[in-house]
C-alpha cells in the first residue's frame, strides 16, 4: 500500500519535503530522548559488567651482530634466514618459545575472587601459598576449586565433578589429591581471609600457552628491522610479565639454535680428526724409520717439485671429500627428519646460495607446521597443505644435494687422475728415492689435512664463543591500567549515536508498520470517492447532552461540523428535502457521533431534522439524549407501535427515533415496507432525515437505506480505520450502482508523525494540517510562553 501511495504522489507532481521530514522526527522528540537515555544507561551497565582488556606493548630490534673476533678470522654467521621478520614471527609463536615463556613466568596456580558477575584474577597477588606435590597423568577434569578459610589452619574445599558439587573441610599442610593434582595449602591463613572465598585454577602448560598465543599480536614496521608486540589480556600485570617472558624466551631460543649449529660443525670435525689421527701417526712413524734406515735427508729439486704438486692435489681432494661428507650428512638429516625440529648445518664452505635459501624456507615451514598442530589435527586440510609444501621443498633440497654431490664426485675423480699422473712421475725415480717420496708424501698430506681440520675446528669454536642473539629488546612491556576494550568514551559515543539513530529508526518503523489512515492526503491517495468533510477531534470527553457538542464560539471542532453542514447543502441542489444515510465499515468509527453532530448543526439554522437510529443490533444514540431505548424503530417496524409513538421531539427543530429493543430479525425488518413508508413520510415532514445505519462491513442491514438516501456519508475515523476501509465506498458504488457516496474523515487531529513526506501548495498544506488559522484566528489554545501576552 505504501508503494502505491508513493507512486500516486509522484504522478500528482508532489515534491519531497525535507521540512516535513524534520517535523516527522521532531514530533516524537521524546522517543529520541527515551532511546538516548536507554542507550546511555545500557552502556553504563555494560561497562560495569563487561570484562576489560588491557594491551601491553614492546618492541624488538633484529640485527646480525658480529664480534671483533669473528671479524678478524672472517667467520660467517652460521644462522641466517630469508624474509627475516616474517620467519621470526613463526619462531616466536612456536610452542617451544611460548612454553619456555610460560615456565619463565612460573605461574602454576592462578587465584581468583568473585567480582560483580564473574571471577577476577588476583595476579600478581598470592593470598596464600599452594604447593603442587605431584601431577598425575591424564586430563584435569576440574576447572576451578573454591577455598574458603574457616580458621587459621582449616579451610573448606568445594569443586564440581561429574555434575555434582563436592564440599570437604581440610587442614593446612595436608596433602590433597584431586583431579590429577596432589597439592597442599602451606602455612596459615590471615585473620582477614577468614570466610572469604577464593577460587584457584591450576595452569596447565597447554592452556597457558593458548592464553598467551590468543592475546599476542605482532606488527612489522615498514622499512625497518623492528617488530612491535602487543599482548592483550584481562590482567594488565600478567600481560606485561608474559610479554617480557616471551621476548626473553625467544632471544634464548635464538642463541641456542645458533650454538647448536656451531656444535654440529665441531662434532663433525672431531669425527674426521679421529679418523685421521691414527693415519697421521702411522705414516709419520714409517717415514722416520725409512729415513733412519736409508740415511736419506734430502731429495733433488725435481723430486721436491713433484712432491709439492702432489701435496696440493691431495689437499684439494681432502677439501672435496669434506664437502661430500657434509652434503651426505645434511642429506641424512633431511631423510631422517620427522618434522619435530628445524635442520641446522654449517654451510659456510659450500658456495650454493640456493641450498641455504631452500633450507631456510624448509625450517620456516617446519615451525609453521608445529604451530598448526597445536590448533588443528594432523589430518586437517591446513596441516596437509603445509606437509605438501614441505614435501616439495624436501624434494628440491634432495635434488640440490644430489647434484652437488655429483659435481664434487666428478671433481674428485679429476683430481685423482692428476694425482695418479703425478704418481707415475714419482715412480720413474730411483727405488730408494721413490720410496722416500711416497712415505714423505703420505706423511705431509695427512699432516696438512689434520692441520686443516684443526684450523676449521678452531674457527668453529671461536664462532660459537662469539655467538650473540640476533635481536635485542628495545622497549620492555610495562603494565598499563587503562583498558583498551571496551573504551568508555568511545563506547558512550557509539551508543549515543546508536540511541539517536534507534529513536529515528523507531519513528520510521512505526510509520512503516502503521496500517491506519490519519490524514486527508493519505485518504485521497487510496480512494476515488470524494471527501466531503473533515471533522476535527472533539477536544474533551463526549457529553451526554447533544446541545453541548457545538458550543458557542469559533472552536475548531465546531467549525469543522459547520463546514461539513455547508458542504452537504451544496450536494443534490435540485432536491429540497434531503435524506442522508451515514455508515462505516465497522463499529466505533463515529457514525452515531457524526449523525448527532450534523443533526444538531442543521437544527441550529432552523432546519427541521429527524435523526433515526437504524442500527437495530447495537445502537447507542439514545444515550446521547439521555433517553431510554424501550420503544423505538424496532417496535414500529414490527407493527408494535405507530410512528407518532416512537418519534421524540427534542426541540422545535430536532426530533429523533431510537433503535428500540434488539429484534431477532433486524435485516428483514429494515427491508420491509414499513421502513419504506417511514422514510417517505419523514421526508415529507422534515427538511433533513439523517439515518444512523449499521456498519456495511459487518452486516447488510444498511443496504435498503443506502439505496433510498439522497446522500450517503461513509465515515472513516483517523487512527482507527485501516487502509482497506478507504476502498469500501468505491466497491459499494460499483456493486449498488450508485454515485452519491461521500467520505467524511472523523476525529482528525493533525499529527506530524503520520503526515506525508510530500508537500503541495500552501493552500493545500494549510488545509491538510487542519489548522484553519484563517478562520479561527485567536481561538486556538495558547502555549504557556504566550500566556503573559494574552491580554
């Protein structure tokens, strides 16, 4: 229906009025005030009971520190990463780092007290000491214990298990085994703690790690190597302490990982040295024995040159063997990797940046998988995707190592060929000199390889001693007791705006949900039947005496009745004496009231008027005249009385007929010949015959009178009649083939809330509002601020 109205407004050339829109909103300003204060009060209650969250901040700066010792010996840092800040975030969120942070905090038992609606954590306050003696295997099925001290050395322990409440009294220093924990309350309670309930919760490592991880956020600062941390929690001191513990745990973890890499290199060199120690010792012994036995102390220049060349080739061969062993060791670690930790290895002598980059990416994915396993199952899609990426990187690493191994092996074969060629030259020397050269060559090569390994071991040891963390704490977290959520000022601002918008929304919702007709403009858009008059709402309660309805003077209500009377006088001008039938869709829309007012108004201008109460089922017209209803129209129609017996002359100009007792067959009586005879005789004697008929929407009693009447008035009551009532006159006009239907809008009281959005001309605007200021100047009720100038 509302869409039809908007369409009709557009077709009639009406313009949308912002002034009316503001009037609609201002007409219910008290709704806005109410919703505003409801929003403020609701916000106050919310802020009083809502848990507050605090945010602690800290910053960490990343840099690859190198000591002066490592600079002197040109030792490369053995722990490198690509995409550093991103990869370090995975490391910081790893379970190993967070678990270490939880251990550093040393917070095995949490204490709570009951707040307004929820428990409040007391950290860092420890009301009394609880010692955990033992934690058994299995999950702890008890969330909270309530401890209520009853004396200095006794307390009541209460907890819920399997849906039931258990309450027992224990002594301090008494071992208690419940829910997977064995603990005791040490010492004695203070006198101020007696009868005060405390709640305790054992912090399982996994639950504490989840609490840390849920509140931790990290932000990269663009174009810098600084990472910002924020820890949110309900307890500000806990948030600050745990954030500092996380930073310290990460720095320790980073240093341990670097030391682990150096230790692997040293262990590997020790393995090689153990293999060469016996060989060097044996070759040295044989060389000394040969020199003593053969009494040879020197060799010729050609022999020395061949020997030097052989030593160089053997050293290069040893380097290649060292690289081959390193890659073989790395490949073995890769094949045996089960995804529990990162793979670290000293790659400083393997000049392949692709291998180092692939290994760094592989370690980042391993950390990512560990973090996912703390949240998801191993069969989840997220973990499977990460495992698939690990498989791809593992294959790429294997292919790279295999290719490097192949290149080193080929280079080793080429060196071996050169060594064999050099050996052939030595074989051409005399036998004694040749034996001497072989022994000396073996001794020198083994000794130089051993010395080379000693040098590398020394470098690795110096590198391990020079290891420093790759990050430093710039700003530590400090407890701040100003909550970040909810922020009172922002919450109040938001809810105030929501309150005002809610009030405005309520206004337009009421308009949108409104099914009733309130004004003439709306009525005109719904029906094609002409509107003959608008009766203003009666300013007070209806009196019993009809003479008091139209008080002397120019009241708005009286003028609206006079306006209706004038308009009726222009209808059917060729008919001298007029019969008017008044009806409506349902009861309670003001048929009898309109008939009474119109009859009285016509009598005031010296018109003889007969008012007939033709609603035989539920008539109340007699009450307006303070008369009985024992004899009336029903008696006449049923031939129990004559017309002269039922007509009551209220004044010289106004007479009326009450409905009489309710008959069993009102429709048949109204359709009878006596009713036609009554109307015919009344029209001969009176100037106006006004019939108060039954509602046409409920019964068909009014049809014979509608057909007999010269003018039919259909009453629509503002704020009571629904939209569909406006089409009833159109339907009756078609069904009864009549064109004398007119609509009267009754009880109209202009209300901006239900006024249209569209404006018309000034004349129409004034008429639509019903102010009638041009006719009733000075007659309206004065406002309190105008009362001073009333005289």
